[in-house]
C-alpha cells in the first residue's frame, strides 16, 4: 500500500516549519504558530499511521520512530535550515540594492517558499539515503 502521507498535497502539510521560517516576521506570530502546529500534527499523524500499518510488536515501534526521525529531518530540520539561509541571503541582497519596500519585505518570503518547492523531493531522497546508510542498518 502506498503511503498517502508521502504524496502531494498531504506531503506539503509537513512543510509548515519551513513555511513559518520563510514568513519570519512579515506576518503575525499566530500565522507562524498555525503553520508549525500543522507540521507537528502531520509528523505525528504520519508516524502513527505508518506504525499502525506496520503490524504489531517491535515492528510498530521501529516503524513509528523511523517515520518520526525521517519526518523530523525531511519536513522540519533540513528544509527550515535551507529556508532560513535563503531568506537571510535574500534579505541581505535586498538591503544592498535599491528595491521597492514591497520587494524588500516579501522577496525573501517568496525566495524561501520557492526554494522549498524546488527542493522537497531532493531533501526526501537525501534523508532516505542518509537513514539507509546510518540508523536503518541497525534494524
């Protein structure tokens, strides 16, 4: 059975952390809180879904934590790191050149979200490969 949490549009729910990072201080805090809550819910529900469909006993626990680690890396940590730096670089560039205030405010947000849209499949593959070569060798 294919994992519905790994396909668009459901997969995008996991990217709430980097979206909140891309928004930064351009929107009210409640907006960032909403996106991080959606992402946290996605990560937890995906882990529960995979664990329950894996069967019982040790396989349930192993699959639950494998999914939790994968989504923690592929949905939160790595994309947020990339988005943070893309936003910081774009903000610095917008500060150095003469651009309209609207571009200065929203350009870094657009760059961060666009980077996320272009890199999410590559990040998923990279995290899968990383986990295959490290912790998945133990189970």
